């Protein structure tokens, strides 16, 4: 079983600081996980991820299955040595990507048939096959195959969706228990709670999954179009039913504000494309709010992206220079902005952990959200 220790629980909220032990190292929670969909965090080297204290990254089964393919990954001894990453990896099952293909996929009771977006070839993923692929990829944490119901979806559709998702989860668990890790270190399996914005369906999904005793539990199907207050309500409700001794992972969420709100509601693990996607588009997250570094006001600005950040970008380059890089289309600009954004998210969770351990989480959250919500005066 996955060893998860709770180091400290907040006295007034559900926030907690923990330690997640894997074969590739210990992860301090709450934690933000950079996304390396195809085996690479966009525009960022593994060496740089280590320098900004990333403790775990994500890969995506759908994409890695197609390119480079599991035969290649097995030849290299799994994804870790293939990408020169020494720390833990979590793999999404690829269900969200497959189910986003719309006309290129067909959902069935026994799995999902889909056509590759690359060459149009046909493939069929069953829950069992997904577990086998993720074993071959070599992820430390493996996610079950699930259906993420689109938003909005009526109650009848979501009810049928979680029935299918929970059935797939149980089949994933059976295959996982009947198979072995391939590369000499343990692998762990997380279930995914679905159910849209319907509390009773979320409760049903969670309670069914708990009977299978997964190593951890994810909350899926959020940040797909619902209001923020609806998302927070679902998170708060679902964590009431998840085992306190198991890690909780909120999939695909979100902004710094989202992360703090979810930590308050008992979530331990997060991932999102925002730091790198927004960085590539010149939006920089800072301790005093977001900045569009392409704005003309930064042309003569000799200060760092964020004077409270110690990343390579902030230590060595000015806002004026990084704005110049974006203005002339130099790739270094998006690299530096992405690097800083990842450092900001990772550091935010580290500071949140310290605040929980020190017994000042609510004060820290309030002060941080107040600073993050302030738009830079010169940009208004």
C-alpha cells in the first residue's frame, strides 16, 4: 500500500500537510505537479524542474501510447530513464483526451474505441489495457480509465456515466492486483470520483470506489465550465467521504486561488496547464497578481518578473528584457515565463504547507488571496 503520512491538520479547516512516499522519492503535500503530457514539460528541461523543486510530474497515457509507444519506453526501461527524470511520475489514463475526440471515438461498455488524431488508425482501450500500458510506461502513480462527463450534462447522463466509470475502475483494480510492476519499484493506483455537480451522484461514486481500497482518490470532472462556487461546493462535499489516510488529487485545477480554496477543503495534489500555457502567451503569475509582460509599460522596467521569486528567470533577467523577447518572437521569452510560473505554483504550495504546519493557514490564505486579486495599478 502507498504510504501517506499526515504531518499536520489545520485546526479550523480541512487543510492538511502530508508526506507521500514513492519508489522515486518522498512528495511533500500539498503539491503542484507540472504537466509533461508527451514526456516533456513544455519549454522546460528536467534539470530546471529540479532547480525549482518540482517533486513529481505528469505524463499522459493516450499520447505516450501513440508516440513514442510502449515498445520504445520498455526498451529504455520506462519513462523515467527515457526523459532523464529521477523523481515520481503520475500518468493520467488518457480517458479525457480520448473522450474529447468526439467523432473520432465510440464509447462502449467494455471500453472506448478511438481513431488516432495523428494518423487516423483505430485503437481500443479497455480498463485492463490502460493499466497494462501505464505499467509499461512506468508511472509511480497510475490513474484508472474514466469518463469525464461534459458540462453541462443532465442527471440521467451523469448517472449512467458514473456507473460506467466505477465499473471501469473496479476492472482496473482487478488487473492492477493481478499484475506486477516492471522496473523494480512499486506502482500505485488511484480511483477517480465523478458525478458532475450532483452531490448524491458524487457520494455514490466515492462510496463505491472506497470499497476497492485504492491507494489514493482523485476528484475529476471539474473546471470544465461550471461556476467556481459550484466547483468548491463539490470539492467540499466529496472530501467528506474520502478516507483521511489516503491522498486526494484534484485533477486539472487550476488558478492559484483555486488551489488555495481546494487545500482548505482537504485536497493534497494538483495539476494544471496554466503555468506553462499562460507563460507561453506572456501571462506571468506573481506574488502581487498576474502580469501581461508584453504590455508597453514594461519596456523600460529593470525589475524582475516577481521580486519575491528566486527562480533563474527572476534572478537574472528584467521585465524589460523578457518583454523584448516576446516582442521579437524569441523562444527564450516563453521559456523564462513558463519557468517562473511553474516556480510560482510550486512555491505557493510549499508556502501553504509551511502555513499549515505553523498553524496559520487561514491567515496565510487570506493574505495571499488579497495580494493575488490586486491588479497592477499601471495595467488598469
